[in-house]
């Protein structure tokens, strides 16, 4: 299987480690590419995009 088929970028890097979190807005479990901190809200991709575009 090539890097493209397995989701890799083809640049020889290992897959990014993902961390489980709960979205502060919709309360759904999601994964983020950084270690969540208790003092900062975490948003799933959909809620993050919605907030970034100004929709609430």
C-alpha cells in the first residue's frame, strides 16, 4: 500500500498522533492533533469551522 492510499503525505513522516477530546460546543467526542489542556475549549472540526466563519 502506498503512502497516498494509507492517508500519509508521502514525505516519509510518521502519522500524526491524535488525542481524544470532547467538543465544548456540541459535546461530541472528537480527535485533535494536539494534547488538550483543561483550561482551553476544544471544538470538533464542524464546530471549529462554524465558529471560524462567524456562524453561531
